[in-house]
């Protein structure tokens, strides 16, 4: 998978490490804040109705920096201008059919069920199965992944269990896509492959965040998906539509990966799959439920050691507590005896 990282970004390389799998590593010493690499979304889908679904600008009153949004007459998808609506139409056509047929925007079906289908449709539109890989671009241009890159991503173990909910959801999504003729034809993409793609998106999606770090959509970034989780992240992710910093002409959903702290050559790049400000128990529960692993990073190891020490201290204190209890019991019995 030599293609998975851009030759154009020499600060990072892909490595296979024991116990870590394929991961990203700093290729040299890097100062905090340096741009490590940036990549274009293979597919991205806004999960917010208050931003333009083409340029990702926030809607709202002009005095708050927003733009007025108009909506697709058929499915109510918001756009900031006729130009954005027109630019979005070739990709939106199929989605519009789905959104309209199932009145998804008004239905009680939660977005996490239907957004993955729309996201995979955008992915197939960007990199059709059997189509030519996207151009690599000049040095420094945002890296662009191929469909093969997506296929090479790890699917979480839980998802590989055919009886597990993610697998059932993926199968339902593929069946729905087939019925509505929204997926590429079976000759170009068979059902098993489509289910596998769906699971890969499910396990490797990124939350796109706005300038106040609120999640506003989902995107597929195969290069960044190689990064493992760490509760003390050493990189920070941002998106061109919210934070800028991408090369001129880069799409608004371009993802930028910067060093959060100074990195030494060989340091593995890690980012937090969950909100790092949550408590250790909350983080572990979420990582287990969503990604099927128990975090053993330095932060978790230190917390586990502290918890074990606290438990040992409590256990050492416990016999004394029981002794006090039994002293109390003796006193109580004495009181009862004396009262007779
Ligand atoms: Zn727009
Ligand atoms: Zn529409
Ligand atoms: Zn951890």
C-alpha cells in the first residue's frame, strides 16, 4: 500500500509495527503546528442542515458571518446560492431521490443510519469502481486517495462478525441502494464488496468539525484513517471550510493534519477517536462499543495503575473497617444485654 501516503508530504511515512498494525510515523523531527499532510475527502456528507451542502459555508444572519440558505424544492437540502445548488446537482440527483422517497429529513430514522449510504454514494461518485484513479496532483496538493486505499482500510473485528449489528445495517443499506438503483451496477460492485466498503466507511469515518470544533458532517480520508487512537493525541485535525490553511483551489472538505506537539523522528502519529476530555471510564466504554478495542495507551496505562493502587489501598483498609463494624456489633450487643 505504497500509494496510501502522498510522496508530496515527506514529513510522514507509513510503517507496519508489531502490535500496532499499519500506522503513520513522523519521518523526521517536526515542530508543533507543522502541517504533516492534507488530503481530499473521497466522500464527505454534511450532517447539519444549517450549512451549504456544496461549499460547507454556515448559514445564518449576515451579522454573525452566515449566509442565507435556500433549499432544494424536492428534498430540502440547503445551499447558499443557485451556483452551489447547480454545482451539487450531478452528485445530488441520486441522493435527492432517496431523501424524497423516504422523507428522510422528516423521518424518525436517525441520520447515522442513512448518512452512511449517502456518503458511500458520494464516494462511488468520486472514485467509481473500475474507473481511473484520481490524479495525484502536484507536490503539496492535497493527497487524493483511491478506491483501493479505502478497500485496504481495517474493518473493526466486531463488524466482521456477520451477526453483529454493523454488518446487518451495512447489508440493509446495500439492499436499499440496490432497490433504488443508486449503487454502481452489480457487475462493477458486487454485494459482498459493497457491504465490505460500507463497513470500512463505518469504522474509518471522520467527524468534520467547524471552527468551534462542533461535528457538522462525516468524511472518508483513507490516509488519516491509518492513524491509531491515543488518549493523548499528538496531531490535530482541521478542515479547510472551517479553518483554512489548505493550498489554493483545494475543496472545502480538505482535511489538514498538523503536529499538536513537537514530534521526534519515528514517533507514531495518534489522534483521539473519542472526545479526549471525557473521563477514562467514558472513553474506554465508547472505544469498546464503537471500535471494539480496549485502549492501552500511556494515559490509560497510568490511569489503570492509579486505579489498581487505589483498589489495593481500599482492600488493605477493608479488614480494619470490618473490625470496626464488628466492634460496633459488640457494643450493640452489649447495649442490648445491659438493657435487659
Ligand atoms: Zn455554497
Ligand atoms: Zn434534493
Ligand atoms: Zn487510552
